[in-house]
């Protein structure tokens, strides 16, 4: 990935893992990684484990609520940004 390709782009951090103890991986690994790329990471991140799913469907009300919060942040950010005109390649 070209380091400049994500500059200023909004990024919603989300991950799944094997247990709750890995939830800080988002803050200690992903957020700094996207900081290197100068992306704009949203304040709310979403982390889920296998017990948050049933038959491949997210069923945890807490995680669904957190995801809705993060999506709301993304919607407000995107709505507040002026449209960028990109030349067709």
C-alpha cells in the first residue's frame, strides 16, 4: 500500500479475535498503523469475539450498539466533508 493512499481518509477500526484479552490490539496495533498512513481513524472502534456471533450473525447487543455508534460517527464525518472531485483515470 502506498503510504499516501490513505492520507486523510476516514477509517472505522474493527476486528475479531479469539478472546476479550485481545481487544486492545485495535488501540495498540491498528490505530498506530493507520496513523502511519495518516488516515483519520474514528474514535469508536469495534471488537468482537466468537461468542458475539451465532451461525455467522452478530448477536451481541453490546457489539451491535457499539457498531451503530461507530457507523454514526462515520456518517457525520462523511456528511460534513466537502465532496472531492477526482479526475477519471
